[in-house]
């Protein structure tokens, strides 16, 4: 039997996992700054977290659904489940003569932002767990 601290604890844990993966990708981009023809990679997971949040909290899906207003219209296909984070190449910077498009300024800035978000999630989870521990401690003192 497992005790769940709060409804969003699993969501915060998943966000921490994604932040750790993103940190590894950014580190890899920095490590390959001198590799010819290397393209920096990144991960997009905000949409995935929004869908999981809606599912956990019982909210309606953030996706818009199409309505079929006439039976003569072409039938709609169900989209595959996109609950996985998406990796992509972060292109948009000028490639150097060797074809490498890693911009160290961008990478270090993204690493700093990611690190701040990771630490904020850790602190939020600690505070959430602390509240839960306080409730348990207080309830044990009731006689």
C-alpha cells in the first residue's frame, strides 16, 4: 500500500524526470560544441504535463476536439496518444563553417533556466511532504 502525498505529487515527480532529461540534453549540446555537423537537441514536455495534470485533477482535456456537423463529412481519425515528451533539433542559429549550430550562450542560458526550475520543483515537493509529515505528527499527539 502506498500513500500519496497529494494529487499533484506524481505530476511533480514526472516534471523532475523531464527536467533531468533536459539537463542531460543541454549538457550533451555543450559537450558537442566542437563536433562538426552537430545540431543541438532539446525536449518539449509542457504539453505532456498539461495533459497529465488535466487527467489527474479531472479537468477537461486542453485539446480542442473537432465536431462532425454532417454525416457526409469525412470521418475523423483518432490521433495517437501523444503522452510522451517530444525531442527536437533546436535550429535557428547560424551554423559555423564546420556545420555545427551550437550556441554556447543559448545553451548556458537554457541550462540555468532549467536548473532554477528543477530546484523550484524540488523545494515545492519538500514543502508538500513537510506539510504531510506535520499533519501526521500532529494527529499522533491527539489523545
